């Protein structure tokens, strides 16, 4: 199996007590020094909860907050179906409220992960394990806590800082700049205790989906690239330094085929993965096929289960996929459809609607049907509206009961490290030489284009770099982050015949603190505009 045991189950220590007469029985239902894990395998199992929590929400609720609020993904209603109380409309139009289900659910997910990491740090520090295991264990947990904090800082901005367990007092809101500094200081304090990617496949398999030095460098690079947004201070040279710290490790390289990174059998063998969230049929959370695939094509991909047929992208976003020979264009379904070849490509055999000889044709524009809001209707023709993504290639092992995909979902990968460096240089940082090569923005962009088979660029500026990021990282949960940094988050992309328009208020660059959390903790201060 491609997964290590950490992702197959969440450790649960239980005990059945059949009598309450003897009260001095040995403690077995919680960890104490006498029963604490002592081997590396024990530690992997112990820390499983912080990874299972991450996978549970990353690829659906968290992803929706980052993508459905942009031009990159949309879930229109279809004759009332898939409206779900208007929550997807609210994300599209930027009209979400303080009680939106994703706003509250993702907050609870993120801070649940943070609190669990604090709990695990206490356990490891109090254990009787060796100093080396304690040190590496605390470093791993700390880096994961910082990743959760980054998600919360990016989405909500001003959030509380909690680094103790249990929490003795209600934590107050901290400024985004303070949270940024906390994450930065935290990461730098443990980065040298984290492992680094090696040339040994077995070692990399054990590290896969867990923090490494390079994961910490990538997280810091992302923070420094966005530092002006988060803190008001530019940190572009620091972003370049973090990129170089990763690229100096020659065990990372761009994979030869773009498609391979997103197939159902992706995993530790992908050379450019810096950090990914593993998924399979036992690890719930990846349901891209369920929400974004075109139902009538399912039998051609080796399965036949009920799918939502709803999620697609906007025509405006897809227009950026305009480079001749670009393999990334093939991650979208548009126009006449053909039978897939099972390896990310297509044969010349037409794919037909069921029980017909009519070829399936997917059209780009979503045409709203009045009076229902953001509704395109639910005829065969309207179901075929909307460009679908198969970037996370449909998993033939998907079943009706769960509709799960086995595709691991990247969080950081080398291509992002390279394009972040290119952007930092375009914004004023100094170009640097890595492994004997002066890495200019044009050089870095053309490395990415060459891998995709696209025509090389003759020049590069910030607008064209944003388009390159759109092509390279579509549906990887970075579009909102990119658009805010480029000042384009409020750009409207209206439907035909749409009586509504996007709320262009810049306060929407932050999500609100959930209403339920403010009721529970009066020390939390609501973000401006809510």
C-alpha cells in the first residue's frame, strides 16, 4: 500500500471497566510515563490524530472557502438542486455571513487541530521517551500546528493565539501581524529538528505527508510572499531565501509529466511534492469526483456511481488555458467528449450520452434561468453547461457508499516554490544562483512551461505570472490567496442575465469570526465589515 500506517487509522486507546469496586487499577486509558510510546512507529501512531483531522476538511470545506470565493470554481444550482441553502451562492457573490456553515466549520476544524497539537506536545514532553524522540516529536507537532495557524491567519486574519493545553483562560483576538510573528518564530525554533528529503525511497515514504525542513521553508516562503498583505511589511528577499533553501536539496525535481502528480496512485514517488495531504478509500476527505465530475462520463472511467454534476469553473478562468501544447489544458473537460485512455489522456472514440448515439458535449457558459438565483436549470443541455475539472483524475475504485478519491492533494510542491520565487524577484527581490544557475523570473517560469509542453515565454511580468499560477495551480486551493495579493479578489465575473452582482467590499478579503465563537468567547473581536 502506498500509505504509511499513520493515515490508515486514528489511534484509539480504550478500556472496558466491568467493576467499580477496585479503584486502584493501573491507568490504561490514557498515556502516562509507564505506557508511553517509545519507538518511532509508536510515535507515528500517536500523532495520527493531527493528520486525520487535517485530511477530514482540507479537500472539501477548506478548499471551498479558498476556491468558490474566486473565479476558479463554482457550484451553481440546477433547478433548485445543489443550492444547499444558498451557501455556494454566498461564496460566489461574497455575501457570506457570520453563520455560514463553512465559516464556522472551518474555524472549528482549524482550532480543533491547533488544540490537539497542543495536547500532543504536552504528552510528548511529559513522556519517558529518549531525548531524540522527544525533540523530533515536538518539532513535528509544532510544524503541524503552524500549518493550521497559517490556514486560520490566511482565512480569518485576526485570531487568538493558543499554545497551551488545556486552555486556562479565554484567549483574546490577536492582530494578524502578531499571528504571523508567532508562526514565524515557532517554525524557526524547530526547523533544524525536522528531517530533510533524502535519496532513500524508504525514508521518504516514511516522511511523506509529514513535516520536513522543506515543508517549513515552503510555508515560510508563502508567508513572506504575502507578508505585505498579512503585516504591511514586504519580505520578498526572505521569500527568495526560503525558496533557495528548498531548491538546494537536489532530491526535489519537477516531475516529467504534469498529469502524474494528480493521478489516484500519486504518492511518495512524486519528486516535487514538498507536502501533501494523503487520501485513499480509507481516508475520507477527497471528493473531487463526486462534486466536480460530469456524471454521464462515469462509465467510461470505469465506475458508475451517483455524482452531483454541479461543480465547474468559470469561462473567464478557463480562458487562461491558451498556450499551444500545454498539457495542463487537458485537465479540463470542454467540448465534444472522448473515451479516456486511463492514463490522463483520451482516445479518438466518442463518448455518448447513455443509450444514445449522441456525443457528449460540454459547453463553457453557465446560462442562468430566472427567477431562481444562480440556477442554470436541470435539463440534459443545462447539465452539460460548465467546464469540468479532471485534474484529480477520477478514481476507478470510487464506490457509491463513500464516493472517495485516492488522489493525494498537494499543499506545497516545487513548482509553487519556483513561481513564488519568480514573483518575489519581480516584486523587487534580488535574483539568486542555485546549483550553478542564475534563476531569473523568466528562467523559472520557462522551467514550469517546458515541463507542461507549453510554448516558452519571451518575457514575464506580474500579470502574466498570475496567469501562469492559474494554469499551474488550478484547484489546488491557492487562487484566493493569489488574487488578494494581486489586488484582484474583488473583480467581478458575472453570469449572463444575472440580476445579482458580486459584493466588491474589500473587507471580504477576510472571513468573519463565526457568531457561535464570539458567543462562547466574548474576548474575540469581529473583523471589520461584519
